[in-house]
C-alpha cells in the first residue's frame, strides 16, 4: 500500500460515461481524487481521467474490471489502495438495464442483471469494508425508483434494484457507526442509450410534479451531499425524480 493520500478518495463503478462520468467530475471538483472503474468503455474512461489529471495532477486513474467476477473485486479495491493508500467512498453506479418480459426471460439475463445491480455492489462493498472503516467512509448505491414502482416488462431489473435497496438498508444497519450507507434513486434523468418512444417520455414527464426530466448533475449533487454534507444520514434512499413517485 502506498503512503496515505492527503485528499479523500472515491471509487466509482461505471465511471466512463453517462451519469457515472458526471458523478466523477462533480466529486473531483469537490476535492476528491478518483479511481474510475470501467468495463468496456476504455476510451471514455481514459479521456475522462486525462481531463481530470490536467486539472489536478495525480488525482485520477482508471481501473478495468468485470464486476460479475466476484473473485476479482478484492483486487479492484487493492489497486485503489496501492495507488492512494486510502478509500473514503464507494459509489456503486455500474448497472445493466434492458427489458425481460415474463415468458421470455432467461437465466442468463437473470444472472447478468443481478450481477451488476445487486451482486457486485454487495461483494465490492465487502471487499472495500476494511479501508472504508479505517476512513470512517461512506457507500452510495445508485438504486432506481423502479425498485419500488416496477417498470412494465422489466421484472428482473426491478427485482435486482429492489435487492440493492434492501442491501443499502441492511449494510447501513450492520456497518454503523464506522461506515454510512445510502442510496440515490433517480427517476427520469437520462434515457437509456437505445431510447424510449418520445410520446412515452412526454407522458411520463406530464405525470411529474416538476414537469421536466432531471439531469445527471441532479444525481451527482445528491451523491456529493450524501458523502460530504450528511454525516448523520444513513440507511436512506433519496428519490431524485422531480416528485414523480408522488403521482398514482
């Protein structure tokens, strides 16, 4: 392990693009140094790391890893500790999302969706626990409002996110007082890369009290607040949904 780093360090999974990249930029601007995990998005992750390094030398590096490989998760944490000598925050952001209609869902889809959305966050938290305890750090899990209000034709994804929500509360109970564990549950923030029908998007936003989609920055701001500004908050899942879950 390298000498203990002076600035707080966060490991963000799925940090190469989309919401994960915005979380990375937000935490970096707030003074965190970062380990940027990616699975396939090497070019995006390296570009992000280079941008952050230009802003503050020695502040970011990338770590590639297949999160479904449980045996490789301790090595992922060790690489962060070898670089920085500490780990203050774990943000479980990486996620698979696609429909699995009842009648055609497969065991392979079950394994894939549960691996990224529930299994990996748990075992990565377990691997990071000694370092997080030493730092009196925090975990933030990216859950989803669909964990409590299911999305049609996505039962496996919804079930996996519900497991992540239960994990968030369970770990908060078990890891206190040394480590705080919370979740952020976005609503309509960033449409899936394969898109949803425009009419469906507009109908969804019409049911949202704030009458608009959120932004990745809204999610990233909540993550930063939970890590830095909420020392008496644990076991909570904050909905970043513009009030959408208030409507029937």
